[in-house]
């Protein structure tokens, strides 16, 4: 019974061939496309080293903002009494913002996101 069955001349051969051609067309559309613009490489990347570098750049930018807030705090504390910031609530907000920027926007992304993603790729 199996001797009479020929795979090359099966009735579904053309349907199988059409399905394979359709699937190959779909797979050709899903292949990797090189990024053409600089922002595509950096902001649409799934490369761990690129993401780690973005974390480090974000930490550097946040560190600059935190340093600016620190300079405001030091200017206010440079002499006795009120120097530049007359509102005590604003001074308290600057201190809190400085702490949040330095801890959560600089230290944590740099250590965990930046150095963690860059250095764990060699393991």
C-alpha cells in the first residue's frame, strides 16, 4: 500500500509549495534590519551594552542636575541667615530634590543599569 504513494506527486504538493513560498515571504519581512538613523540605534536598541550606556548617560545628566541643586544649598549655607532663598519651604524642597536626584536618578541607574548591563555580558 505504501509503495503506490509518491510524495513528489501528492495531490497537496502545489498547496504545500504555495504555503512554503508564503511563509518565506513572511520570514523575509521579519529579518533583522540595520538601523539607518543614529536615534534608532540608541533608542530602539535591544543591545545590552547600548542600554547600559544609556543608563550611564542618564546618570551623568541627573548627576549634573543634583550637583546644581547642591550648589544652591551651599550658596544658601555660605553665610549666616537668609542668603539667596527666602522661602524655607523652597529650601526644604531643594534639599529633598537633591537627595532624590542623587540617589534614585544617579546612583541607582549607574550602578545597577549601567555597570550591571555592561559588565554582565562577559559572564
